[in-house]
C-alpha cells in the first residue's frame, strides 16, 4: 500500500514505543515489497484449482460407479452412497473456497472512528462517518468486479443504490433496522487494493449501544480472521470494551486482535506528556492482550498496538485522489503528522501479514486435510474395487474362453452326431430285413399248427364252405395282425429304442454342460415308437380257390403239382413277381400232364417202361400196391380229409402270399424307422439350435460383462493415478503455504 506524502528527511529517526529507533522513511520505501495479501490470493487460486480438478475426478468416478452399479454386481448401493458423500464433501469445499476471503471486523465504542479507519484503509469515503452514533447496524464491505456500487440486505437479492446506505444504516435514520442486521456494501475492486486481494471489512455498531455480544459474535464474527479494536487515545480502556473482547475470547480461541489508539493527533496539544501517555496506553494494551485475553505474547503484542489518526490518514488519501474535505483544508501538515502516517502504514503492513497468515491457515488447513483424506479414501476404494474387478475379469475371461471353445466344439460335434443318424438308419434297416425274413420263415412253418386251432365244423357244401372260409380268414387275420406283427417287431423295438437312446446320449455329450440339465428337465417325453402295419388278409385270400375233388396222392398230376409248388416257394421274396409268373407256368404244365395221365397215355407209357426193366411180376405187385393205396385213399376221402386238404391249400396260399408281401413289410418297417430317426434328428437339431442359441446369448452377455469390466479397469486406473497426484499436490500446497505458519 503506497501513498504520496510531503518530503521528509530520510535520515531523521525517532525512538518508537517499542524501544527501537524508527527511521521516518517515505511510504514508498516501507511498501516496496509485495503485499502479503497476494500470498492468500495466490494460495486460494492454487487450492481452488486443486479442488476443481478433484471434483472433476470424483465426479468421473461417481458417474462411472453409478453406471456400473447397473451392469456390475461388484458395485453395490453402499459404494455408490460412499462416493456420493465424498463427492458432496468435495463440492461443499469448493463452494466454501469460492466464498472464502480474509475477513477483518472492526469493533469499538461509538464515535471511536471505526468507519473512518475502514475508509482510510480503503482510500475512499465508503462508509458514513461523522459525530455521534453514525453506524446503527453491521456493514460488510466486499469487492465486486462490476463498476457499479450497490448494497444488499441479508436474504434479499435486490441491489440498492449505495447512497441509500446513509438512510438505511445511519443512526440518524428513523428506520427500525436492528443492530444485528447485516448490510452488504459492494465496492469496485479497482478502487482498493484490499478489496482486490479478497479482504472483507466489517463495520459494527458501537459496543456500548447494545450488550448483545454473544449474538453478534455468533452471527457475524465466527469466520473473522482479525479483529481491529478501535479505541479513543484520549481515554483509557473501559470495562465495557474489555468485556466485549472477553466474550470474543470465550467464543474464538486466541483471536488475532489489533488495537488502534485513534485520534492520536490530539496528543500534539500536550507534547511534554506525549511519550508518557503513549507508554501508559502501550502497557495497558499489552497487559490486556497478553494477560487478560492471553491471545499473544508480549513481543507479538508490541506489533499489534498502534497510535494513529484515521481522520488524518483518510483526509490525506482523499487529497491524493483530488478529493478535498473540510477537515483537510489547512495546507501545512500538523505536528508529527508524518510519524502518525508511518504508524498507520505500519499498522496496515502488520495487519496484512497477520490476516494473510491467519486466513491461509484457518481457511485452507482444514480443507487441505479433508481433501487429502477424501483422496486417500477414494484411492482405497478404487484399490478395493480394482482388486475385485480384476479378479472378476480374470474369472469371466477364463469362463468366456471356455464357453467359446465349448460352443465351437459343440457345433462341430452336433453336426457330426446328426450326420451319424443315417448310419443308425442303415444298421436298423439291416436288422429289420434279417429279423423279418427270419420271422417269416418261423411263422410259415407254424401256419399248419395255427390252422389246427381253428375248430369250426367243416362242410364241403358250397354255402357252408363259404361261411367257413370267411371265418377262417377272420381268424387268420386276427392271428397275423397281433401275434405275427408283435413277433416281428418285439425284438426290433428294443433295438430301435437302444439306438435312439444312444443317439440322444451322444447328442447330449456334444452340448455344453450348462445346457444338458436344462434340456433333460425341459424336454418332454415322447410316446414310445411302435411299428404300424396291417396285413390285409381279405386281399390276400381274394384270389384263393379251394380244390376239394379227390386226387390220388401218388397220381402223376398230383406229384407234378407238388413239385411245382415246392419250386415256386423257393423263390426269394425280392423275386416275388417272377416267382408268381413261374408258378403260373408250372401250373399250366401240371394241368397238361394231368390231362395226359387221365387219358391213360401216361399209365401205358409208365407200364411199358417198367416192363422192360423189371418184368411183369414186379409190375403186377406194384400195380396191386398202387391200387390198394388208391382204394384206401378213396375210401378215406370224407369231410375230415376235405378239411385237411382245404386247410393245407389255405396254408400254402397264405405262405405264398406272405412271401410275396415280405418285401413290402420290410420296406414299410424301414421307412418307419427312417421317419422315426429323421424325426428324432430334427427334434435334436431343434434342441441343439435352441441350446446353442442360449449358449451364444450367454457368451454375448459374458462378452458384454467382460467389456464393462475392462472399461472399468481402464477408467479406474488413470483416475486413481489422478487422485494420487492430487493428494501429492495438496501435500505440496501444505508444505508451501501452511507449514511455514504452523
């Protein structure tokens, strides 16, 4: 803080009240070094920058954690709540720092010059001054970047013209404004170095006006860095003044108090007593600060007690700005004027040193410690999360790799398994062919025994024979479509079931383990496979014609028909059509031979052949035996014999027809097996598609989780480094700005 004063002798010195020789140098020499207030402004700028970046980092962490709380089970509501509390803590510190300033409160009795002292320090007539009780409420002077001067009342955003301060806050006004009301006066920073350096000055009503000390201190002085006690140098300290600062000491531990013995210019009227009066005031003030308040040491107290004339200082500084006041009309400076000016400047210098030091410690120390604690807690939280996240990431990555490998292998195995179904069909087809052929042979040999169980009365009468034949066909139909079909399929079905189960188990072994239990529990049981085939007996016997006329068993025609029948039955079922044609040809030959034999030609030829070979005696014997046999058979030809012949013809016809149907039955069974296995393969393919699709969805979900965890890791690691760096910056700030004062 500089000012222009009249030239003085720089070599002139005078002993001060502190026992030192004080050179009366020009003010410029006293204030050549930078103002200590810059230290606070610089420290505030640095710590605000640190906390702005800290808030940005913790906001990034909070947003990331909130996002991950929906995607990651590792981040629960407790962690989100902790980070949110830390974020609010940093935000509140930032808000406090943006409002933090150096605050000085001026107290004293009415008309001791509190407002004048503030005006002198601000180098402008900011507050109303004059004789008597001029300030009736608290007025806080703050700097504003705007050029406009205005005032505001607490809890009111209206900006009032600064001239209204004289009507609103003046004690001469009839307003009912209470003593504890706060009026904020905003003054352009460009007009005052103090305001430029974040200093706030609070003027107060006289402490002798109202005794509400505790209320004033609690409401307006809790955040004060320095108290300036403005007393009247023409009087001594009163008990009222001491009582007020005792209340301050009770509320605030070791407050920083400066004492301004104002109106010291009155001492020039009694020059012979000036040193004694000064020493008396000094001793009483030191005793009050050191012994009564115990707020400082004696050495510190000597640098906090000053003898000034605020009115003279204000008048001089207004004159430097071209503003003349009636009090400063005299052209010649009063006696010891320069000494009082230097004393006021020394007060300002000591005030700046004290308030800067105090404000830096009181405003920033707790914030630095809390900021370090928050950074450390965030780092610990991030460390804990990173350990859990990395472990989770490792587990999920390994699981993802295993699932992808299992999925790829399952796809290949399922394709291989389903393609093996054709081999199953081929194997079962061979077994069907073999089983049906074997069963046909067995059943054909049992036809005679089967027909013997049909015990209805037989009659060769055409009408009754027709009814007999119909009932026999029905009987045979029932036996063939129950016992015969069951016999054919009884051993095939277990083979089919076995192959199906083998195929299903092979299929399940191809799928990922996670899908098997779901398939086994959710897959509905199918109805067991059964062969479906009906032997149409009505159609088989549609062309059956019985021959019940007597035929000698040793007759040539009968023998040839027998031979032809055996030959026809020897054809394999896959030559059924050819066998039917050859059977028709053989029948034609037999009929021709019968005609020859019945005409006697055959007998003559046969007898001629035998005669040449063995002679007549043998021939006669053979003929006798032959005739006896013929006679026996002829006499035995009755209804029973006819029934036997009918059933034999019926059995031969059935055997021949079934032999022809063997190929059809085998083909039908093979087709049914083909459909069954194809249906099973389609069903397994659908199950595989669903299961693999679910596995694919699980893989995609797992990939998303892995991506989230990787993103979290990539975000948390640099943020943690940022917090470590911020913690280091706070420690450096403490070492640079706080430790020298601790």
